C-alpha cells in the first residue's frame, strides 16, 4: 500500500484566462509526464482534449491527471531525504456556465491551488470558486500568475484576496522585478532569492542572496508571516516575542501547514506559468502545506439501514466507501465513472453497492485517468481518485460502498439552470439518435435538464448559460451525429406565492362501483424565511398538523406527494413553483372510497384552486454582471445597462479601466457581448453569473404569461 502521507489530491481553479490549463501543462512537464509543453492557444494542451476546447481555447470539462513529484530537493536535484509524492490533479473550467465541473471537483479534493491573474486580481468567477471551496472546507494556496504581464502587481492581489474574499492571505514570497523584468522570487521563509533559467524551460534555477534594495521589505513581510502563524505553535510564539531570529525554517513550515489545513490562512505565491517560472515552488508548497488524505477528518455519512451517522477513516482496512463525482461517455470503453475512494480497498472485477439504486454493480475495470487516456490498474485504495467501467446505472453523486457496510455520503450542491432552448430533430432518422444523445449528456452533466413541452411536443434543454447550451448542441452534432433545429434561448422563469390563504378541497367521484373520495383543509403560501435558511436548495415546506384520525396516517405521504408534484407546473404560466409552504390540519375520508391516489389527486386540484388566490407572482433570474471598460465608453456602457433594467451596484478603477458592477435580468442580456463590442470598439469585456431570482415587473410578467397562454391556444 502506498503511504498516504505522500498523496495529494488537489485542483486548480480560477476565473477565465487566469492560466489554469497552462499551469497544469507545466506541472505535467516538470513531473516528467509529457516531454513537450502544449499551449492552450495552439489547441495542444493535454487536459483540453475535447474538440470544442481546442477550437475555443477554453476548458469545458474538468480533466483529471496523475503524476509524481520529488520533494524535498536541493536546487531541483534529489537528495537522500527526497520522497516521491503522488499527485491527483483536476484542472477545472473557469467559465461560469461550467461551474458544476468545479463544484463536483471541490467535493472530492483535499486541497486547491487558487490562481489569480497578477493584472486582473480577484475577478467575479474567483469569488464563485472561493465560495465553492468554502462550502466544502477545502484548504488552499493562492498562486498569482502572469507576473510577466504589463500591470502585474502581486501585493495588490494579496490585498484584494484579503478584502474581497475575506481571507487571511499571507505572502510566502515577494517577486524580484515585475512585468518584463520579472526574474524570480524572494523566499520569505528561507530568506533567499530564486532565479529560474529560461534555457531549461524553468527546470533549473539558482539560489541568490536577496537583492539589497529588497532586504528591508523582505524582513517586514517575513515578520508578518511569522506573526500570522505563530499562534499555531506555542514554542514559535515564545521565540517570536523573545528573539525572532532564532526561528527555524522547519518551525515556520510546520506552522504554515497547520494554519493552511485549518483554513486560517491562505499562503500566497507568485510566478508566470507561461514563462516557466514559479510552478516548481508551488508544487513544493503543495507537498508542504496542503493536506494528505490522512490530514482530513474521517468522512461522515448516514447508514441507510439505521439512519445513524457513521465515519469512514482513510484506511485500506476499513470497509470500502467512495463517491462517484463525474460520469463520462467514452467512445471506446463506454460509460466511465470517476470516483474518489474515502476508505477501504477495491479490486477490479469485484462488486460494490450503489446505495441510491440499492443494486449491486460489478466493476469490470479500474483506471487511472490521464486527461482522456486510461491506464488500467488492478486495484485502488483509500485516498485515491480513479475511474471505473462496468456500471449499468450510475449518477453523479452516487455513493459506492461495500455491500455489507452501506453508507450514504453527502452529495454535492447542483445549481439550478437559468436558460432554456427548444430543440427538435431535423429528420426522422435523428429522432431516436437525439433521445440517446440527450440521455447520455444528461448523465454526464447534472446541470443539464430536459423536459418535453406538453403543448408543442418540443424537447426543452435547460442549462447554465448560452455558451453551455451551445456546447451541448455542438456535442450532439459532432459526437452523436444528430442534426437538430434549435429555437431562440428562453429564460427559465419560476413562480412563487406572496400570500398565505386557507382552502378546503373535496374530491368526490362516483361512477358505479367503488368511487374516489378525499377531503383536505390546508393553508398554502410562501415558505418561512428561517426554514429556507436552514434548508438551502429545498423548495417545499410541508407541515403536517393533523391530529386525531380525521385523515389516516397512510394517506399523509400521498398528500405531500400531490402538492410536490403539482409544484412542477405553477398556476400563472406553468413555470416551476419555488419556496412554497403547505400546512394541512384537517379533513375527512370515506372508509371504502378513500385511497392514497384520491388524496394525491385532491392535493393536486387543491393546489390549482388555492394557488390562484394566494397572489402568485412570476420570478425572473437576475444576473451579476461585471464590465471592464476604458474610461471613454463608461457613459455608453452604463446607459446601455440602465436600458436593460440593470441596477448599478458600484464602480471601481482597475489600472486605466473602469469596472462596472450591476445586477441585470437575464431576459435583457441575450446578445449582450456583441452589443458591448460595438459600443466599445471591441475594447470592453464582461462576465456574467447567476445571482438570484426576483419578482418580475407587472408589464414583463403579463407579457410572459400572455406568450405562454398564446402558445397553448395556438
């Protein structure tokens, strides 16, 4: 068994274009996994293997790679103390449309390198990634990339991480030079300089004394570093107050490690991945400061048989437990399920239990993934990440475990789609192919939802943004050879109630023989604010206040189900209902005619009747928009956002450009990128991500409802 102390499972995440894939490519070169660096702009990066990724120069799907790194070394050369560290690395997309790829990677990783551009600093998607890492308590190292670019400012980015992300960012390095003069870094722990050799692609470097003009600044930042981590070691704290010069490198490393794993600090480093500078020191920091699977607390789950919480330690002798975090369809091997093993040992050819389906599955083969290539292995153990072939039925977030020791691990958070598009097959031959293609794509991507519009018969695809749906349709054409016609993008509206009302619904049907009878008295309205806070992601609050036997207990679940099913089609325009509360408190039944189906149907018709009186309102998705524009276009850009019903939230200056932040309804943002280009002669850029749902103004709501009703009548 490999020693888990030397295992690191980490990801690389950041805003679009911060250099994630370029950094991953350098890591693969320095660890000897590839012998020629492939660049993103040439479409040659190892982890960007999809055709769409090569063409667009963006990452769409998170790619897993495994490699080994020697640490510690002296000037890059192995010593008797050097150990081989095993890395599982996941390169994630930066575009908000593919945010679920980051989300599911965070769920299974032990650590993270958060990349920032030295010029742009903390950008909108950096904040999203940070929130995702906070959700799963992932320790992280900050790496400020692109130090060779004009306008690079390392300490300014450190300041932004502190202020905008609310984290205690602590520099471990200072850059020597910046922009074109960026040569190397000062190591604040060793108090030495490092200069990389360009002729060896940064594979080798020299250690130098700290440049005289930087000595004072280096001492000042080192003191701040020691102070930040001193509380993690009492001995270090004493030395800090008595004689800071006696503090050893090893003591600082140990304290930084504890503070990083505890999420108290974020060590900040810098470099330029494209120019092969700084990546090796970041890899050393991964070994030094990010946790191994053994440093993470035992994973907790629920035993489905007893309902009690159980823990699984990262040990090969414990019962097997793993989480499937990604499904991929490979043209050669079929369905691949990526999974993280939290405990136990699994051999190829053995059986596991899928807790959700309750079925046993045979794992025919286990692979180590290297982007889209598979290397078969005989077995996999706790703390590792792999992929398996052989599943008949599996979904993202399924727990796989030993059949005699069932456990359900916490699933991951899946964001709701905000945009839809109607698709229909072009020819009869495409009909079956389209159904198969969509089922495979939905299996791979949990943010892609599919439904059939009952009125028009069209298939509606819903996703995270225009780019997301564009890529899905492109994949249908290329990978599955399906030709489709697509409609204009549609906004995914929702509905909610504004008022709580009381209602009695009686269902009575008599048609010879046994009839149907159900009678329920309930209140319906908006969910309680506290309940929504305590149950994030839940939409339906059901309160059962039936005392005595007015409605027998066996019919209560049917009432719950009736209301929950009815919520899929709201009363205004058939959009899904959110944040609804139903409280049932009385009713009656018939000894012969009442059954579960009667009460379910009664709840559904009760929802329809009562819903009309509970002041239903239409909700529209509001997007968080950030525009970076040169000064001279500022007025035009803000004027255009106002016309789009945007609420301006603030303006900042970044270099010689203005940053405008606004909240704008999604329905007004279609085609915005093209419009922005023409307004600013192509010089302004924008990013957009989902913020929240808000009530649509009356005139907009009436228009949307009329359109839906018109479609139905037509």
